[in-house]
C-alpha cells in the first residue's frame, strides 16, 4: 500500500516472477507503483515485498524490478497514449523511490544485485543502474542495524527492510533512520528525508 499527502496521478501493480514450490508455501509477490505529484515534481514510488524463501528467486525478482525501474521512461507506467481520449499524457520521471520488505540482508548476493557490488578500491560507486540504500549511503547501516525481530525470540534480529533511491535523488537525501520503537509488526519502518 502507498499512502501520500500529495495527489497520486497513476498506480499499478507489478507482479514479480516466481517459481512454483511444493514446500514451503510461496506467495505471489509484487511491487505497487504510484506516480505522485510532489511539490518537487513528479516522483515514482514503489512498495515492494520480495520472496521470503529463496535467495535465487529474490535475485530474479530484483533483476525484473530493476528492469521496470530503469525502463520506465521508455516503457511507461499505468497508462500511455492517453491523448487518444483527450487526456494529458502523465509525466514519466526518471527518479524513483523503492521501499519495503526485501527479505535480504546487507551485502548478500541479492543486496549486491540491487545496489551493485562493492569495489575493493572505490567502494560502491554511484551509478544510474543501481538504486542507493539510504541507510548505507549515510553510514547508518551497521552490523548492529536491524529492521526485523523474530516474533518468538526478539533477540534474533535481521535487517530485511530498505528504502532505495534512484541515483538522481541522492543529492537531496538529508536523513535516514529505522524506527526502533515502532509497534504493530515484526518489521520496523525505515524512513528518510529528501530536501
């Protein structure tokens, strides 16, 4: 679900690829896309939930999702060709925000598929093809960071939830955090501020 204080111009569901399993249960996962008219201009926002079982399936889902994210200006969103019905063509912004339950931990193969591999000399470079983890970019993703607590054993913690930005939004990133005091779910909210 995506809630916005600004008008949502268009929305669509993007089902993510999966493979049939016999066991354990494997749910259809997806990304909800919203094109939002923000004061800073139109922005694409995605709410994502990736597979919880297999790293290989998450990698496939991430590759598919990145193709949609990066191909949006060419592919279009929920509607294209609206002029045929006398409607204005919706904007096609390059910048995006992707957030949600990715069911992956930092520096795993899935994570590196999303943000790009870290070079031994240069570290993780800012590239248009790779979304940027807001916590990691601001140095707030540490070995002690977590966003999930095991329901029966709160001492077992993992970092599974993320906010990623397109490279074009990174200069506007001013703050990022995890709401460690939040209640209501075994997952904790991760947030950020753009100027």
